[in-house]
């Protein structure tokens, strides 16, 4: 008999003996065995179900849609509350999008508001090659607890749709989702507003070592304006009278009743106008939830600043009137969740003042509510990153964050405290670009170091690495104006700490960017001490970066790093340094 046959025979005999013993037990003894087993099974089933419910709840907080066949997608799932007409105006850009999807390329569609970017994606999804589609929510990401839903149809190409990328990049740790896509080979299709919003998005992503033009999207397609003749043809096809249309060279302006809404706004009562103005102020300062959902209590607070005070039932009546006039919608029959069309807020609702004065007003109104102050600070930072009034907006952001810290103390809200300190550091670093460079960078470093007291390498490794990179960048730039050697060494130390987390295997893009930063720091250090040694260390770091930033994969970054090497080589030749 073989060993395996002997083992099987023994197991069979043992099983027979157990059955024999069990059948000879009394009823009470049998129950004594069965009941605990049954209770254990019930407990295990309950635990499994509870874990399943918690996982599903977490997924719903992160995604609006999880792995659905792209060709059977519902229009509401992509277009949301946008008006829909069965007629669709085909443009040359449509074919480009289809080609990208069919060839499994990531694509970004850029254009002004009402250009039809999202509708173009919807039409492409239902007509092109089948993908498994996932749609993330525009919300903050907690890296340590983030989960990606399982894809059951693993053989199908994966695609993630991000609508309004310019809003998505305002969320905390947004960059992590791009890393998830890279690791899981998920292609991207996204929309983004053009001009200022696009530039803001590009800078925001570059701050996170992401280049949307070369590292994230394979193709960027700009939606062109349409001519008046084309507009009239579309209007005729959808039975719209041209004289009722406020045409602005976009497809959406034909379908959106801007002229009619302008007339309705002018006919609104003074109270209705004040409420809509309050919503617009909240919109400008970023005080709303995802999908442009405004909370009634926030609208009330801003409206009360204009002298409008009402009972709750009166507020409900007022909001319902605005819903009847189609300026707002009550989401899911919840009066505290009010949706407003951004096209009407931007083009129809007019304020007596705008810009920085709106931010100052809301800073005063929400002086004791840290979540709103944090949102105001974020929006001021985003605007200041691309607007000419950089210093003014950065100071508003810093003020908002510091006010929030009066309530978001390190003892009571350690995570939010660290997040706010990190944002203060970023705002001071940006302020340093236009005024008080040394002082601003020192304040930035101080804020980053306070954040590190919470975001330790053990508890929050990714946040730790990001903050160390921020510190390194601040010291590198500070070295340009004072204590060059000391600040370069501190920069290198911070970058090397970041590399303990952003390894070449796990985070190649971040690894390469940090190596380039180390190379820059050593190059600057070589200007004042140990020229030969520091030049060699700089070259080593640059070469490490080029292992990732190859000419084929990242041509723009390859060019930058190669340029750094060439510049350093010339420096060595001038100083007769042998490499």
C-alpha cells in the first residue's frame, strides 16, 4: 500500500469511528456538540456579513459607479443632472475620442463650460469598444483605508471616468488614485475646463509629481468652438428658436435656456435674488459638497448676512420657489441638500462685488466653522496658484487655514490638524514665489514640520513622504537666498527620507522626481564646497532619475534631467573637475 493510500485509509477509519461514537451519544450530548457549532457558524456568518456591509459602505463613499459595461451605461450615470436631448451633434473630436477608447489609450477632453465635453464622453462610451467602467466620487481620499472594488470580468479592459478633473484635483490625496490606476492598468477618460482651470489643474498635478500632458494621458483633445451657422443648424434640429438662445459658441448654450433664465432672474423677488447670490458666493469660495450640493444651513448663514432671516418652513417655501423657476433642485427629497446649475450661477446670477471681497466676507461668516474655513482656504489657494493676485489669495488661504486651526487642535483633531498644517506650508511656499522668499519658506518649513508630528513614517507613510518632499523643496529654494550649504544638506536629508517610502518599485514616478531633486540640491551644494564629490553625487542622482524618465516613456522629464546633467557637466569643465 502506498503512503497516500495508507493515509486515506486511516482518515476513512477515523471518520467511521467518530460517526459510530457520535451515534451512540445521548440526545443531550449531541445537542451539547451541535449547539455550540451552530452558534459558531451563525457568529462567523454575521461577522462575514458585517464586513461585507462595511466594505460596500466604504465603496459607496469612494465611487459613484463600480465596474459596469460601458456600452450599457445610463445617461444619468455619466451626465448627472445635465439636460439631455436625443439629438447629438457629431464633431471631428468625437472620432479622436473613439479611437483612443478602441486603442485603450487614456484621453483628456478639454474645453470651456457648455462645450459638450461630458456628452461627448457618454456618446463615445456607448458606441466604442466595450470597457469595464468605474467612476470615482470627487471626495477626499484616505490612503490607508482606500479600497478598489474587485473587477469580476478581469479579461475586459478597465476604464476610469473622471468628470471635471479641475474639481477632482482639489481633493486631498487625489494623486493616489492615479497611482492606483497605474498599478492596476486602468486607463483614464476625463474632462477638464480649458484656460485658467486647465492651468490650475496642470500646476496642481505637477505639485504632486504628475504631468497630465506626458505622464497621465496619452492624448489631450480640445473641443473647439462651433460657428453661428452650426449653432443655427443644431437649433433647427432640436426645434429651438434662435432668438430665444443666448449663443456663446458652445453646443450647450443652445440647449441651456440661458436667455430664459436671465429673464427669470430679473423677475425674481429681492429675497430670491439674495438667496441665489448667497449660493453663488458659496460656489465661488468652494463651500459645497461634491456634485455642487449646497447645504441649506450654509445658504441661510450667508443670506442672513444680507439681512434675510426666516423660519425653517419659510426657507423651505423660498427654496421650492427657486426650484419651480429651475435655478435649483432638492436632491433626494432632502431640503438640506440643494443642487444648483453652475452655468446659471456663472452666467446669470450677478453679484455687487466679487473676487477677494467675497472670500473676505465668507471668512468672517464662517469664522468658527473649521470645515468651511478649510474649503475657503483650498479654493483661495487654487485660484492664487494661477491668478495674477497670487500674494493676496495666498494670504487669504493662510488666514483661513490658521482660523481653522483654532478649532482643529492637534489634541482633538490630529489628522485634520496635520492636513491643515501641510496646506499652510504649501500656501507659504507659493507666497514665497512673489514676496518675502526667505521668510515665507521658513514659515512653510515650520508648518510642514508640525504636520510631521502626526504624519509619521509608521502611521501615514505616504503623507510622510509627501511632506518630506515638501520640506526638501522648501530648503532647496531657501538655499538660493541664504546659507546655501546648510540648506542644501537639509534638503538632501529630507529627500532621502522621502525615498524610504517612494521606492523605485512601488512609486517609480515619485522616485525619479525625488532623485532629480536630490541631483539639483547636490549641484547647488557643489557651488560652495567639495565640488568634485558633490558633482559626482548629483550625476548619480540624475542617472537614477533617467532610469525611469526614459526618452520614450517621459520625453519632457527626460529632456529636463538630461539638461541638468549637461549644465552640471559644463560647470565641471569650467572648474576643471573630473567626473
